[in-house]
C-alpha cells in the first residue's frame, strides 16, 4: 500500500494572511495553476489512485480533481480531514489578532486556544483517527490519496517537529508518506 498526501492549492486568503480554517474559499488563479502543474506531473508519471479521501472544503476538492483527473463524486469525503476551525477569527486578518490568539499562534500545543477556536490536540486527534480508519480499510495494493489542509496535515507530523517548527506541506504539491501506525511518517515531495 502507498499513501499520498496533498495540501490544497493556494487561495486569496492564504496569500492575504486571512484566517480561513473552515471557510469554504476557492482556489485563486495561482492555486489552480499549481494544481494543474502537479496534475500534469502525476499523469506523466502514470500515477493513479485506487482510493481518494478528501476534506469537504472546495479548495481541497478542486485541488484533488485537478491533480488526479478524477471527479469529486468518486472521492470519499471525510469531514475529519477539514482544516482547523478558527471560529470567530474566520475571515479576519491574522495581523489583527488579539493577544490570546497571538499566544495560541506562537505556541499552539501549550497555549489554550481562544474561545471558539479548535485546539491543535483536537485537530491531531481527528486527523489521526481518519488516517487510522483509512489505513485499516486499505488493501495491500491500494494507492491512496488524502486531500486536506496545511494545519490539519501538519498535525500528523507533530513528533517530527524540530525547535517548534511545524512540518508544513507546500500548497498544491503531492507527498508520499511512509505508513506508520495511525499517522503518516515523514512525507517526501514526489516531484521537485
């Protein structure tokens, strides 16, 4: 079995440093271009996926479609693969964060999240639960793709963080992940 991970392509909110979490924002032109370029590489490599699991958010769905060439009605949608919920901060500028949010952003595993914001421990728990379920249902010859989001995917690699730096997958890029337990091992970019 092989497990691939894909972070959605870039959006205006990503580029504008806006909390988008679970806001359903579309890819922008750069995000579409990134996903199409990655899709061309996937097709050139004749890489196909037997199962595609995806967040229900449009930026992840469209990225998966563009990269795989498979329509979203063939994906297995799992809400646990959604991005962190920023609650009352959704749609607001990161630069305008209050003191409580800045404390959470600086040290998200030790600082309490502000009211209405999902904790990183909760994100990690639901992501590892989703991956564990996906792996438990996989056949030996499956080639699986998981389409998700930056913070959600980074929560799978917490044990690999160094000096408090999160492992962040690049927008619109495909990664191969060794399969270890209920979480993915350290991912490596498929195409450079």
